[in-house]
C-alpha cells in the first residue's frame, strides 16, 4: 500500500488527518508531520525521515503538503530527489483531496498515479455560494504574455533580504505578494555550488516568478548590466550578511536590507527568536550601516519592525559575557 505523509506549518496536518479519519476511518501507513513555530528545517526533515521509516513499503510514498515553496515542502522536496522515480508530492492539500487519496489507495499501487488522480478532486472541492461568485472557466489564450526579459535597463530591486532559510513560505507567499517581483535571485557562492539546493530553490518558486541562484560576483555583474533587465523586479535573497556586504561593496545598489532570519550555530548568541550573531556578523552590520544601508527587521510584511540597533547591542553584550 502507498504510504501517505501529510506535512504542514503548525497543526494543520494533525487536524486534517483527524478530519479524514472521521469521514473515511482510521488509515494504515498515514502520518502527519508538523513544523512548529519554534522549529527549523532540520527538525521537520528528521520527522519526515522517521515517518517514512515507519512504513512497510518505503518505495511508494505520497507527500501531501500545505504550501508549495514553504519549509515543509522544501524539506520533502530534498528527500524526494533521491526517490523521484517512485515518490510524489502534491501541494495545496484540502480535505476532498485527502479523502480521494485514501480511496485511491484501494485500487492504485503507485504514489505517482494517485498524485495525478487527486489533483482534479482537490480543485473541484473548492466551491462558493452564491454560485455566481464561482470563477468561470477561462478560454485558452492564443499566446502567452510576452516576457520583458532582454529589454534595455537595469533591475529594479523591490526587496533584498537576509534569510538563512532563503526561499521558503514567508518569502514565497507573504513577501512575494507584498512586493510583486518578476524574479527571485538567491545570491550565494555556497548555494550556487550545490546542484541539489539550486534545483530545490528553482522548484520552490511561486507561480509566475522565476527563481535563480547566482554567486555574489555574478550578481555584481548583473547589477551593472543596463541592456537586458529593463522592467525586471528583483527580490534578492542573501544567506548571510557577509554576502550582502560583498554585493553592496561591489556595486549592487541596495539601500535597505530586510532581516528575516539568521540561523544559530556554535559560537553565536541569539538575542531574539530568529536572529543569531557572532562578532563577525555584528562587525558586518556595522560596515553596512557605515555604507548608509538601513535595516528592516521583519519576518513577514505584517510584522512590526524591530530595532536593529537594539538587537545588535544585546547580541554584543551577550558575546561579551561569554569571554
């Protein structure tokens, strides 16, 4: 039997698992995996691996996730790469889709076949009253909207963000909708060398937006190109403040950096829930400030802005206590 893993931000996976059981009965080889607010990518990756290991048949696994491009999806996608001839992922889970997946397991033995089958059910399960609010089916267009790639001009930078998680749900949904980019560009030497991470980032791009991964030096060259990027709205993602500093010193014209998350590691202090610093990080932000860069400390667009000076001062005090 095909194993099913339901993965989500928060308790959505547990809730929809319970709802499915109320309608279709308890199911064998179905696991809910959740990402809690206090957890990170490695936490949910470990839970996913444990869930797969609990199945009798680990060759055929169907992942039903809440959001394309979110952290649960990204971690599932990383595991999927080694099993993509058998496993399947469907994002945008709703209850009709889950029930159809349960029913399909009775006659289908392939995760990929079930995935292809349940998509239509998930879409058809979205209804509205009054009925006139239901969108009419669009007639096929004669041709796609022409791309403005290649037009004379430079990038317009709609957001530049430091986020150790790079492209995940907060970026793929919240920030993308807020700033409306045409391209998301991950600027990182390390990621550009990692074929798997590069592939995962490109696959996590939200609909209608192209995702790219480039080394810092390449981004500096692209920023100076005034022949090909007219009309292109770029959202830049940096893994570290050091990469952002290199880019700005090299000529990428950024005036503000959104600070989203900086992961904790040995030797760093964590003055708040999502930002961790060592002395090099603090010194780097001081250099950025000297260059006239301002800091917008928010995880998502609706958050109130935190004071970066206060955060850095607290981090420096905590580092001094460690000496």
